[in-house]
């Protein structure tokens, strides 16, 4: 009979809750208020709002998944793996488009920097809980 995994410390729960709220709020803000946000940032709107809605919805859903992880980090470790892929993809793309000078605004690079920091923290969590993988 195998021993039950130790529950994650409260600081991990706080981290996942904070990241969840961040992504959920960011996704909902860009979904609901993209016109105002793009005006504020002086970014030209795309011809079709579907591009923004699709990306914003994905960000909000990812935020929801982090809130699930915050409730039971070890039990939801597979969602953390999805988060690693998500944060790595966004960080890499934000850096790439900034490097080739095609990012619509530097704020998207800063979002990538935040995601890169979160990515490192997610990897630390996974390393500490690798037995559950």
C-alpha cells in the first residue's frame, strides 16, 4: 500500500489562487473590454473580434484551471502540466514577436515576463511533487 502524498503547503495554494485570479481577470478584461483596452494602449483593433475573444477566453479558462489547482494542488497536478505548456508558449511567443518588432504593444511582452516567472514557479512545484506525476 502506497503512502498518500503530502498536501501542498499553503503558499502553493496562494500562488495558484493569485495566478488564477490574474489570468481570469486578464482574460475577462480583454474579452469584455477589448475596445477600451486597445484604445487605451493605442493598438489597432483586428478586423475580426473573434481573434481577441478566442485568445481571451482561453486565458480566462486557464485562470479557472489554476483556481482548481489552488483548491487541491497535488490532486490537480496534471493541470499544472497544462499550465507549464501554456505559460511556456505565451512567454516564448511574446518574446519572439517583441524581438522581431511585431508585438502590438510592449505590455504583451510584460505579460510574457510575468508568465515566464510563473512558469519557473510551476516547474519548482512540479519538481517538488514529481512523485505524483
